[in-house]
């Protein structure tokens, strides 16, 4: 098997936790260069990998086919543009970019160069979301009328990191919001309108740390919510349809496992705790049926398995650049809605 040689740009939380461990367990890939100032950390994690100081050193390596960009969001556009013009396939950590016009330009370049351009929306492979997706696709809940998704945290003190400082692509809506928006679009497509409340709720907050976004479809309302001062979380998902409801607590454990240095090397990866399995209530006539639904295993590694198929076999990217663009488009609409205090209808 021909290995796809990879250059990773950035080795902070994203590069070290969400990309390198997955790439390192797949036979289809070989990490050959990492752009980072943390040489000791990279060597400890990845062994005999060359650590370089600039993107140019990755792009000048003719053996590298795929560039994975995990730098702060405001740097994505220029780095991706430079990489595509150098003939490299590109994966961008979410959010794709910070403006729709940037996404549109990258899409055009990738098309002209016949290169893969994908966005790492890994939470499509969360165990809870995979379970919900199956219930919806199987028709178990009937016609969906209300979809609630929460991504709450208890981080009441503002931290000294780029995501919590003013700057392009910072803030909770670009960070956690891009996950929730992508999941909703994956299930339901583009809405008719967006209505949102986005602001800094914490003391000394420099950028948004709270959002409440409503996506409006004909008879469906999608509610996406995140707060940073939530000591005790409620349900992560509540989905209601004409035949029943599904309520799910807890959060997929893959991120925690990856942070602990674990890797997806056996069938137990991505399993949920049985006490966190979701509750399904279906209605038939006047009878209610209650059932505990075992959670499907999560699998972030599936993203990269499918990326390998895209590069080696020419299949469409598992998360397309157009899907990444749609997320940015909705974030822009949500920010505009919050400022103007009105619903923003999509063209």
C-alpha cells in the first residue's frame, strides 16, 4: 500500500490531540514533518519525525501529499491557499476559515488544481451523534419538529489563550458552535433563517462565551446552545418527533481519551458508559413505550480512513469544503442576527 505522506502545521491541542494520534495508527498515512516550536514534545509523541519551523519547509518537500493545518483560525486561509498552490491536498481544522469569501476562494483553487480540500468536523463521529443520526434516518422518531443540542462547560474564569482573546475566528461560536452547526446541517441541510444571541457572559470576557442559535426550517426548529458558566449540565441532546422523543446526557469520551494519550486501536474505542445511554420514548395510540438505547461507538479515526479513500481512490471528501463553507455562512448570519436583534433569512 502506498502511504500518504503528511505534514502537520501546528502542534498545540488540535495537532497533538486530534490529528497526530489518529494519523499515527493508520497504515495509509505517514507523518514526515511537523511545523512546531515544541521539538521535544513532537519527538516524544511521534519519534523519528522531522520538526521544522515554517510551512515553506513542508511545502518544499515533494514527497508530502497532504498538509493538515491546525493553527489558529485566522491563519487558515493564507496557509491553505499557499498549500493548494503548492499542489498539496489540504485538511483544515474547524472552523474552515473566518469569512465565507475566504472559503469560496479556497474552493475555487482546489477545484482548479484538482486537489482535496476538507474540514475536520470530527464531531460527526461522536458516539451520541451517530446514535441520533441512526434514529432519525431509521424514522424511529417520525418527522422531527424540535432538535436541541447543548455544548456547555464550566469555565467561569477567562484563560490566557487565543480562542478567548479578540481576534479573527476566536470565541465560542466559531469554536464549539461550528461543531453544533455542522451536525445540524449534516442532518437537516440549510435552514431558511437564523436567529441568535451571542455575547460575552463572563467577567472580563473579550470574546463571546455564550450563544443561543435557532435555525428555522418550515416546521422544524433547531436550537443550538453553549454556555461557559454551567456547573451542572442538563441533557446534551433532546430530539422530538411525531412518533417519539430521544434524550441523551453526557458527552463522547474520545477527546478525553486522546488527551490521556490513548489511541483508537481496538473495538472498545469510542464506547459510551452504560449509565449515559439515551432514553427513547415512543408513542403508539395512547401507549408510551420507554426504551434505553445503547450508544453506538464513536470513531474519529473514520474521518481519516475516508480521507485516505478520497486521496487514493478519488472518492469525494468525507467532509467537503462546501460543507465547511456552509458552517461559516451560518456563523456569519448568527453574528449579524445577534447584533441586529432580528432573524437573518438566507438567500
